C-alpha cells in the first residue's frame, strides 16, 4: 500500500507518568485551527503552532487495491495580505494601439531625418529598394494611369462637346492629371504594392526577432531597414508620377481622336497652353511627400507588429489603410497651399 505523509514541525512535552490512549490516536484541531492538542491520561499540553491548509483526496491503489490519501498543500509563498496600494484607473490602463503606433511614426521619421543628415545610410540596400520601387512598379502604374485617363476623357468630352468647348478638353485633362490624378493614382498603386510589402517584411522580421539580431550584431535597424526604404520611395515616386502623367495624356488624346473626333493636335495644343511649369513641380513635390508617408507608415507599422502571423496580416492591412488616409489628407493640405485664389490657366485654351 502506497502512502503519502506530510511532516509538520510539531513540538510537545510529556512526563514519565503520561501516556497516550490505547488506540494510538492523537486528536488534532479543526480544519482551519491554529491550535493542536495532545491528550494523555494524566496531563495534556496545548501548544500554539502555525498550520497550513491542506486538501485530502482518496485514490485507489492499483497495486494492492487499498486506498491512500495524498496531501495537497497550498503554496506557502502565496501572499494573502491585503494590497497596501489602492488600485487606480491608470494602473490597469494601457494606451490603444493606434495611439502608440502613431507616435512611433513620428519617432521613426525623426530618426530617419537625423540619420540621413549624419550620412549613416546603407547605400547598397538603398539601391536594391530603389530598383524594387521604381522599375518593378512601372508596369502596373502605367496601366492604371492609361485607364484612368481614358475614363476621365469620356466624362469630359461628352460634356464639353455639348458646350462647344472641344478645344478646352486637352487643357482640362492636363491640369487634372498634373495637379491631382497623376500623383494620387501613382501613390495609391505604390501604397498597395510596395507599402504592404514593407509592412509584411518588417513585421515578419519583428515577430521572428531578426531586428534584435541586428542590434546584437551592432547594426542599427533604422539605418539598415527603414532609411533605405524611405529614400528609395521618395526618389522613385516623382519619376513614376511623370511617366503616369505622360501615359495618361497620351491615352486621353488617342481616345478623343478615335472615338469623339477631336484631333490629337488640338488636344495637345490645348494642354500645352494650359500647363505651366509650377503644375509639374507641384506634382513632383506631392508625390515625394506621398512617398515619405507610404514608407514611414509602412515601416512603423511593421516594426511595431506583435502576435505572430495574425499580427503580421493585421499590420499589413492597417498600414495600407493608414497610408491611403494620409495621402488624401496630405493632398488636400498641399493643394490648398499650392493653388489658392482664382486661376487663369484655362483662359488661353478656350
């Protein structure tokens, strides 16, 4: 028969004339009692000793069929004393994810600017990211710009033809593409293609502790991972915007000539009279700002990823959404700054 016993530091005193009961049993205190007593025929001594709560349960022994009662004891290290400090609202409050992630965007932006001014840039990685953002994104950007240009041509030509303003179609399309459509459409495509990849890559590196490995090896993750992506996106997006503007205008002129009978020469001449150098410069400034927003937000959401594969997916989706919202907000702010007051760009092409 298996037995389980628990030893307690019990101290007792007895005299030579004392004896225990003939049945050999010793009477103990109650379940929660802190007093144990030892009874004898002649005298009894009551001793105050510390006790701990125990739980008994009976399990059948498979060896001999008898029952044995192991003792489960509560952890003596548990502190049952009341908490001396009262709980407050801020003791259990943690900032929401969007708040500290938004702050991380500002911190990473400041670090990128500071490290770039100090010249601590990993140029080899920057060239690799530049190739990834620029040449490998040309196809999808040009295809999108072509169909957007043809869609806007249909809407403008239908209405302007009824008003007899066929010579103004090219100028309106040129202003719309240069000031708004080309930088915004290009940035949306890059945010969906490149920004999501940045967030997924850095998020995977974060949850797999590869960024910690870079720190152990003596490399700054901002210099090696974040700064090259920000520089590459800021440099590649203006050139992609110019290409999208060119393809958009070309597709619009071809559609107006083949479907609505407006000559290509008339469309291009109208666009040349309406456009000014500031329109192209403003488009490049916008696209550069949009590129910085895409790369910084995507990298910030990537390096703050938690929760494994699920966290990587959520960070990727959230990075694209926040990037698009930031693009639209920045587009409004820059348009309000660049183009105030009444314009006179179309008076030369009416």
